[in-house]
């Protein structure tokens, strides 16, 4: 098994627990983090050596990453395992899966790359590399079925972490927010570039809304210490805006809110699981968008809309991400009369995702390994 990030470590630990019941004498090894190791996993390298982001950092670490990958491939070609399971980290795992699959090792990839959304040509390499794809979302499974790749939908681990209804009152008390006034949670992203790109239009939108929504409270949860410092500097240039900037606690901030204005990403899924009306927005640099947009193949960008296969929540992307459009959409999201129907849809989608991921994944892997064929 190879996991490269904290989220993969959580999935891996859950999967190991379930696989132990199917294979009590199995040995689990490869690359994993502390949660996997707590389940008896033997990690050949420190997982955080794989956790690199952006463009420059991976290039600086490329020789080390390639050396690690060569060693993993060599080890499992010489001592073939019952199965190799790549957990997310597709850039690192894809080549391992390809080489081992070619050598007759059963290969599993857990967490689909966004091949259904863009660069769909990658499906050809996946078909040559993977015996079983484990997907977190049902529309992903449908895509692989269309392309004759063995697949199993296993649910999303996040879904089990949220109650069916959030305790809004408790969340407001925790953040010292007034219970009787509306709350807008603003989430401009977890990366520095996202915050630079989205914060100005989001804060301009907030300024417009404060003028039109009586008593509106604003809260921004910073993803980490670096984003907190970045946002504090940005907010220092906006003394006219009264905003509660908090470190992390994003789930509490969303739970406390009446609506969420967010940069597209996993946050939209979290807001859906918290049953919060939202407005999804995103901007890229003009040149980047021009280069990327021809490869985007989906009608929606946010997970709630992709799950529902319809525009449940507004998406204001690139040129549509303007203050006038965003403000109108947020006002609509704050409309209490429209909330029950949306919450009912969110609840239905929540239940679809809230299944025992590790158990389902382990059963599919057991069939793959036991049958010597397709799961």
C-alpha cells in the first residue's frame, strides 16, 4: 500500500482494519502514515516525503521521489504481493501500478483521480494499470463502468463524520457569534494562490452584503497558520469590514452560518454535509484558464451539483465571479424560505455517501485477490 497524504493515511488505516478481518495473517507494508502504522503497517519511507504540492517543490524533490518509486517497484517485482493498493497520490502511484500490473500483480487504486472531469485520455493508462478502482463518489463509478474499468463505489469517509443536522446554536456560541443575527461564512481557499485570487472579490461581495443585510455577521476560518497570517494582512487593508478571522475550525464556522461563500473544492462537499446553502466560485489566472478550460469535460464543478446531476447550488466561475453576481447569489442563499427544499436534497445525498467505506473496499479487494480475476 502507498499513501502520500494525511487523507490517504486515514483511508488506509480504515481499509487495513477491514482487511485484517478478511485476511488475519496478512502483512501490510509500503508507504503510510501514523494512522496506518498504528494498525500494524510497516512503512518503508516517511509518508510526508511524498506530501509535496505546487510546481517548484516537487521539482526540487524529484530525484528523491523517483528513487523511492523505483525502490517500491523493485521490491514488489522481486517479492510479489497478493495485491498492491495505491491510495490517492495518482502522480506517484500510477507508474507503480502500471509496472506491477504488467508483471501480474493485482492492483487497486483507492480514490479516483479527476479523470472524469478533465484529461479524460488518462483512462487509457488506468485501464492498463488497475484491476480495481475504488471510488468515493457514485458518478465516478458510472464513468469507469462506461470505460469498462472494474470499479466499486465505496462511499465517502467524510460523510460519516457529520451528523444529519448541525448544531448551529452551539457552533455560534463556540465562536462568540450573535444567535439572533445572520451569519455568512467566507472561505477563499486553503492555498496561498487561491486566497490571493479569491479574497478581493469575496471581501468586496461581503462589503456589498453588509450594506443590504441587516446585522450580517462575517466569519472567515483560515486553513492553517500561513493562511491566517495572509488573511490578517489582507483584512488590515479593509478596516471598514468587521470580520471574525479564526484559525482552522472550518466545520464549526460553516455549522454556525446561514450560508457559505466558498472557493470550489472539498469545502463544497463539507458545506453540503453540514446542510448549508452555498455559493461556489473560483477564478484562475486568465492564461491558466485559457489553457485548462478546453480539457474540462463536466457541466458542473462542485460536488453537490455533480452528485445531484443538476444545478443545486450556484457556480460562478472565472468571468462570472463578479461582486454583483456573487452578492445576488448569496442573498438568495440567505433566503430562509428556500432552505428546506435544499436541505432535503443535501440530506438525501449525504445518506448515499454515508456507508462503511473500509468494509466495502475490503470485500471488493478480497474478491479480486480470491478469484484471481475481476471483483
